[in-house]
C-alpha cells in the first residue's frame, strides 16, 4: 500500500522536465529552476539600474565641474530683472560658458540656489567650471563701473 501511495505522490520520480498528464502542477526541479531564473533576472535588472545611475551621475559630474574651455578672456553677461534660471542658463550656453543648460539648472536646484541669482552684469570666462559660475551669479558681485561726478 505504501508503494502505491508513493507512486501517486511523485509518479514521475525526480525528473521534473516533464509535467505528468492531469497533475496540474510542476515538478520540484522545474519549480526551483524557474525561481532561480527569476532571481537571476532580478539581479540583472538591479545591476543594470545601478550601472545606469552610475553613468548618469558621471555625466552630471562631468558637465557640472569641468569648464567648457581654457579661454580666460572675460565675457560680460547681463542678468536683467525678472530673468528666470532657464533664461539665464540658455544665455550662458549660447555664450559658450556652460555645456548644458539643463545640467546647470539641475546643479542650481541641487544646491538650492535656483531663486538666488542676482540681477546685474557679471564678468565670466569659459575656463570657469559651472559651479563657480553659479557661485558668482548668486553672490551678487557684479562688475563695478566707475562714475565720475564733475564739481559744480
């Protein structure tokens, strides 16, 4: 009698590559191999996500900390009243002072300086990293123009 029950519990033995007819369940080996495949897929997705974050972080660091060029000739930039960070970043990119306006805006948002850009005229150059350009624009140290008032 016990042999008869064993025959019905695992009629296919330990070979789980086939599903016995009418059983409706997978064999133990097939079940565990599917579980391991899901585990491998999950690990691959996590590793891919980590790699993507690492690449995006590296690109952000490159755009945020490396100057556009080595030219030290000053470029005067005028920030008008009411100018938005987007307008300022596009103007800086058009003057070849920063590489990417979106990265500059992201840098300003990360440092919580998106609303601290001061109105005025600034003297910048393309050898300045974007972090220093942002620091200058938020410090308020504008170009000073000499004014001569004649006597009388």
